[in-house]
C-alpha cells in the first residue's frame, strides 16, 4: 500500500504561526510528552543557528474543521523538536515548557539570551530555518502510524555507550568532548587511529573522554559508569574548572605530536588507543602537572620524542612477534606488555604503562 507521502520543507515560522492559530496539534495519543531539559533544548537551538541538519519531522493532515475552515496538522514524529523551537520563539506556551535561554556552552556569542534578547539577524536565522518534513494524508490511521513507528525503530543499529551518552547529555563535558573529537578528524585519519566508520560511531569522542578525564583528575579507571559520572558531574555550564586552559593543553599536545610524529603513527603501535592514551598522559603530566596554572607550552624536543617513539615502536613490534611465537616476551618487561594489551582500562595497568613510557621518554 502506498501512503502518498508529501515530502517538503517548512520554516520554523510556519510551525509557530500554525501553533498560534491552533492549526498544529502537538499531543496526539501516540506521541510521548515532552521530556527535554534546558540543555537539550539549547543544543537544538544552537544547531539551528549554525544551519546544521536536523532529522525529518513527520506530520499528518487532519480533516479541515467545517466551522472554522482551518486546515490542521498533527505531529507524528518530532514533537520535542517542535515544542523546543516554538517555546523558544514565543517565550513560553504551556505548563511543560518554561522559557529557557541558550547556553554559553553551546554558543558563546548568544549564550544566556532568550529569543527576544537575540539580535534581529539571529532571530531571522531561527525563524527562516527549514525543517525537512514528511506529511501523511489524513486517511492514514493511528494503527498504520504505529506500524510506521515500529518499522522506523526496528531497522537501526543498536546504540553503543557513547551514542547513548550523546543522546542523553547536552552539557559542558559532552560539548567539549565532541568539539575536540571533531576538530582533530584529519589527525585521526592521518594517524590511522580511527576509520570513518569508527568515527561515525563516535569512537573518537570515546577516546577524547579519556583525555578530558586525564586533564581533570590524572590517570583514572575507565568504565562506562565512570565516564557517565563525568558527564553528569560536568554537565552544567562552566562546571569544568579552567576548561579553556585544559583544552588548550590537550590541543597543544595534538599539534605537537602531529609535528613530531604525525607521518609515523600509521606504521607504529602508538596508533592504538591504549598506547596513544599513555603517550598523552606522559606528556600532559610532565609538561603541565604542578606547573603554573596558565602554562600551555610543551618543552620536550620533537626530535628526541620521535627518536624515542621510533625505538619503542620497534621494541613493541618485536615483543608482539615474540608473544605470537612463544607466548612470552623479552623485548619489553612482560608486565608492561600485558598491561597495555590486556587490561588497558584499569588504573593499575594504565599506571604501569605510564611509568614505563615516562622513564623512556623523559
């Protein structure tokens, strides 16, 4: 059966106008009530201000009211997105949607502002933003809509831990991890750390989580629960102490490593995230821990680091061959080899690798 779906675009202003004239139904029986918090709402408005794409909105035509002659549409999928943009534009429109402001975590230019407080050009960008919309005819029944929902929800890949975090948090830690991960896309590919398919599943953000945790508390145990705890603890705007300094330090390490070893990572064991994390840890803690708060400069020689990493890479490769052949290693301390190949997420094993690399590099 063909549903004769109309595929089109509508502006935010269209939805606001329909809502004001009672031509938009936001609460059909099959839709969930709004559950978004202010952070998730702010994230959506910032996405619109940046002109980035948003998932398709699905509507259904409702038979025209014979008394008012008013054409009506109801929301099949996208209620929370539409509630957010309408409530932001109008200030507040029902008991579930209090007025909210953009967060500075998401948008430094307009953070802390309501819609009325935005300059006219920003208001225009929001109101003129176009949603891609699929409109179902009024003849499509609720039962058929539920079948559509079932098909939409049964064809996707199960979300991994990081994708679940991305869908659950919109605060400072999440935004900073995503920003850093995205900024160094070219490095991930050039170094051979992540492929495009792994980046599409947010594995680079998962790694950046570790680097941010390192910058805040040093070496810590890594579990899904411990990462979630950081997302919760540092969800509010401005909650990460000295976040700009910490970010600059991590970014300086990225640039330093690319200049010193960028061409060599692909053929080196250090492209593997356990060793790359330990490398970041050694540099971060030697260059910045216990140093003046505003210190972001890296002093180790690039040439010295490259020579050390070349030597260590050969030793690790030799140890890998030894293990494969005899299930024992002599090129490296076996405890160190075991730490970065088997138990890479525990604090004890991370500290074991740290001590080894620290001795070799500094």
